[in-house]
C-alpha cells in the first residue's frame, strides 16, 4: 500500500523498493512531509520510520535533501557505499541526522566501528537525539569506538537501549571512562567480547538499567570487575570492593544469561544490597559459573537474602559448579 495524504506517506514492505530509494534520495517534491513509514510496520508511536535493504549510501552525495535527514528511526540491512563507520562517515554523507532516535544495522559488512573520534566534529552535533542502538550480524566490526574516547562520552551517556548480536570480532565494548546513567536495556549475544563486560567505574553508572541479557559470549569471564589492569581474580575483587557501593544497578529487574562457557561470576556480593528491585534471574548452560552473588561468608549470606525482597523467579540450569 502506498498513499499520500497531505503530509503523510506510507509504503509497505511489498511496495517496489526502487521507488522507496527514489523517495530517500530526494524529498524536495514533498516539502511538507511530516509522517512516513517505509518498509516497516506502521506503529503509532513512530512518526518517521525507514527500513531499507542493500542501499548504496554513496548516492546521497548528490542529494541536497534526503529523507534520512529527518528520520526518527532507521533500519539498514546490507548497507553499501564505502562507509567504514557511522560517525563521521555515514552521518557525513547523509548530511546530519538531527532527529534520529533509533538506529539499527543488520549484516552491514563494510562497517568497522561505530565512532571514529579522529575528527574534529562533536558527536552531539551529528546525532544529538540518538538513544537506541541495535546491531546484528556485523562481521567486521571490531570496536564500538576508535581513537581518543573523550569525544564519545556524551554519546554513551544518552543511550537507553543497546542491543548487539553476532559480532565475531568485537573486543572491548565500553571505554572505562564512559558513563551509562540512562541505559535501561543491555543485550549482548554471540559477541567475541573481552573477559569483563563492565569495569566497576562503568557499572557504578548504571543507575537506570532494568534488563541485562547476555547470550553465547564464550570469552566473557566476569560481568563486573575492578579497573585494575589484567587482574580478573573475582575473589580479590569481591573482598576488596567498598561496601558503600551498594547502589550498583538499583533499577535492575531482569537478568538472563545463556550459553557463556567461561563465565565465572555475575555480581560481587557487596553489591547485592543495591538489587532491591531484582525480580528474575535466569541462567542456563554456564558450566564454569562459580557464584551468582560472589563468594560470600555466612554474615553476608543472611544480609543478601534480606536485600532481595522482590526476587520472584530464580532459574539455574546446567550449571556444574555454581554456588548462589
């Protein structure tokens, strides 16, 4: 279906895609366009949505005004055109994406990193409204950011949803200096991550995190660990962590961890007191897991039971060495 009603434009997934490309390249003929949904289910909350397959983004270099510049949610599958990163390469070709809040990439082999900080422009000037980032099947993406990290810190601070699936070469995810105070949902699946997901400096900023989902990350050993380089001894980290850090992840409700072959620990026991809203823990097939809540003595065990008043579901399956 394709209709235009004044300022509204709709094109279903069955509409000829070459016509959608023409609309993307030039919206000069629709100067009053306010709402559009192209190749995506029509959802009332979304007003400017675009899904495009195998698009050659280099064609936008000859376009003065394109639909990507005013889009709020964009899904690229198989993006082409020579862009090795999103910022500055892709956004520079588009000509700015000031209204974009949701960005998704699927099977885009040319992308090697999200942010390349070896440039002068500020991230906030290029994608100031971005809060949701989803990636899937990114076989050549190595790092989320390359170069000095100072310029990318505002980018991480605004993120609310981060979903990463099938990154065979991805190593470090978060710079140790970054703060994730607005992140609500974190999902990491089948990624070649480092041994630690959150350095303690990053974990302490997760004040809004509600859902944590980790699946098939075979190199991951610890969810949280201190900033000491090359020290991944969970027991040392647990005993030396300050007890006044109980505010860690105070909004966390759901934890799901599946098929992580080397994972040894989830939460250091001294942080359990801050998990007062935790409702569900679901852990399957983590054969090396030793502790869900760290290595506790009897004093801390009683305290931990009191500090989890909302825990309703605890599922621990196919765990060979676990101690709660």
